[in-house]
C-alpha cells in the first residue's frame, strides 16, 4: 500500500483524480494513474469510489450519534479555537505575509497550539466554554476580549484543565462573568467543577497530551502578557 | 496564478463561482452562503473565502458553519471523508469518534496555514489526506498498513462459530426493480461499456457476474440452499470476501460515475434509486 510512497504523492494523485472527475466527469484517469503507480492502485480506486458514491445511505446508530457529537463540538468549540488561532497568527506574522486575490488569505500561522488545545474540549458533557456560549451567547474570543487579564488561550486552558486552577482564580473568573454578563457565580463554579474530562479519558483508546502539572504551567502555556500572567499568579498565591 | 511543484499553472478551479460571490463579509454574502445549495457552492470556494476573511468577523464563523454543515444526518461537504472513515472497522467504537474529531481538528488546524491552499484546490483530497494523517497519529509510522487492515471484515475462518451477516448479503443487478422499463436497455449498454473498460481481470469478472448473470444473483459467500446459485466465494475460491466486496464496490463506483457523467440520461426516480443501490453495495 502507500507505506512506501510519500503521502505528498498520494495527495497529489488524489487531487488529480478529484479535479478530473469534478471538472470534466473524467472517470478514466484513475485507471491511468493506477497503471503508473501500481502500489497505490487500491488507494486511488477507493478514493475515486468515495468521491463518486459517498457514504452508504444508512449508517449504524453509534456512528450517527458519534458524528452528531463531533458536530456539536465543532459548533461549540472547534470553530472558535481555529478562529482564535487565525487571529493570533495574523497579529504575529503580518510582516512575513503577502496578501493575494480578493483580499488576504490567512497567513501561515501558529494554529497548532490552539488546535491541539481544542482536542479535549469534546464529548457530550458541556465544557465551560460551551457553557459560556450557551449562557451569554458569546464566543470564546469575544469573552476573552471583554475580560481583563485574559486571552482565548487562557480561557480554553482553564476550561480544559479546571482541576489545576485554584479556587480563588475560579471565583475571580465567576465574579467577573457575573459582573459583566449577570451569570450567577455558582453556575460558573459548577461548570468549572465538571468531571467530563476524566470520564471521557476512561473511554479513550489513547492517552491525552500531558496535563499541566500545576497552575503555573497552565499560565505558561497560555501565552499571556507578562503582567497578566503575574496577576493570576499573585491571585493564586494570595488565596492559597 | 500559482504553480504546482511540476511547474504547471494552478488556476483556482472555481474562479467564476468565487468572483460571483457577494462582497465577502457583507450581509448578502452571509445570506448567500447560508442558502445556496451545495451543488452550486463548491467547498473550495468556501475555503478560499474563509482564508481571505478577517478571522474575527461573523463571516468567517458563518463560512466555517457552512463548510461543516450537516443536512439531517448528512455532512454537506464531508461525504467522501465520512465514507472512508465509516468503512474502517474501528474497535472499540470510541475510536471512530476520536478519529473523526482528530481529523477535523487537523483540518481546522491546517486551513489558515499554507497547507490550507491545498484545501482550496481539491477539498476532498485534502480531507482524505488529513484522515490518513490523523490515523497515523493514532497508529504510528506503519499506520497505512493498519488502515487497510482496519477496513477488512473478518475472514471466513470464524464463520462457523459466529453468524456472519456478510454471508447473507446477495447482489442483484443494480437496475433490477428500480429502473423504468424504457431505461433498462440504455443502462445495460452503459454497463457493458464500463465492463469493457475495467482493466483488472478479477474486477471485470465480478462486474459481469453481478450485473449480467441471468440466473438468480449469487451470494457473496456461504453454500446456499438447493435453489441458490453458487456464492461468489465459491465462484472465486482464491479471493477473500473482502476482496470480492472491494471488487464489487470498485465496479459499482465506475458504473455510478458513468451514469452521473452521462448528460443525455433522463434522471428519473428509478435512476436515483439505482444510484443509491450502488452506493449501498
């Protein structure tokens, strides 16, 4: 199979097949490319079949439920983190970026960190980020923009690792959210006490990325401005 | 216009559709991408728009919403990706959800980067590559081999002990019982042409047996009763049930493509039913 060929080559051949089919209804190219790359024959034909036929009309219940959960995760969290990553990329890399076409494409960016962070904001139980969106109708970057000393990365990390966040920090966040949007403090605190992540971990086939060992490490990962990081550090020390 | 690695020009494939969009980010744009049918709004156009929109505006979010929208239980722009992932027999079941989510994570991760340029040229190829990348993340460097193994159903050895639903499947010519009478001849002519073009001897033989045998259709496997014709595993004893299934799907994919690309065909409900039959093969 494709293990001896580069994924780049396979992707290029897929794209040739896709464009030939969608642009010209050409169904013969898959045969020609299969003859030229016999080791990729199965992959190429299978891709073409999926392109033409799509998924089966019926799928089992578990598959449909899983896809519905993934879609909910996309809407509540996945898109937000991707957009936040793009915002960050624009602010960091405009000097090396050249615009093109209608407007300006997103530049090569640092989305990896943000998107990795999104991986665990999942599952059927509501995350803190999803809770905020439901309660105040705002997305994570909008919430972050209106909360002093915070950014979207920090809020996402708090949502993902509430167990390393000191109670005093949670209380301060709850107070600010109440002052700003009127959400009862106890509701925010309850959401931050969620056990979702641990329940989910038990059913996963592989380990999560290494957790931050403590709140300081979480702050380091959040890429906050030094003064903001120091604010939360002081608050954590004061309460502890 | 950009160039491919081989130096060939790489024009945007849907330039006219893209240029016909309302001004990016306008209220008209939001209404347009929310309402236009998927067939008239290629995913590559959405990706290109997304890459040009300010990421902190409503339009970028709306564009992502549309690109990953579900119509009922169907993903509008992720059909080929989901088709591949669903066929992979993942155990435990949770792996399926993880794989889909990880794939979408890598897609979201890549869209704003240079890799996203590929998505704006050939969306389904891009998604398929991300699926393989996510699979490799799960299974390491030898993941490609496992990827194919994961798709294969259990082989016949265990069939004596465990009821095998595959053995009860039978195949009939896809146009039987679906097509309007006046179309049968046309479809059979197209199917004949497709068979003649298939370059793999085994796939060609499977297509002939499943499409043109005048007797009752053979089952994939199993001995069958006295009234039944030999199963395909009996007719092709050196081939596994998985290989037979793959051959059927490959042949059916080519037949479906031939029908879809034939603009002189009248697209009747019977023809649509036949296409669905091919899809579910």
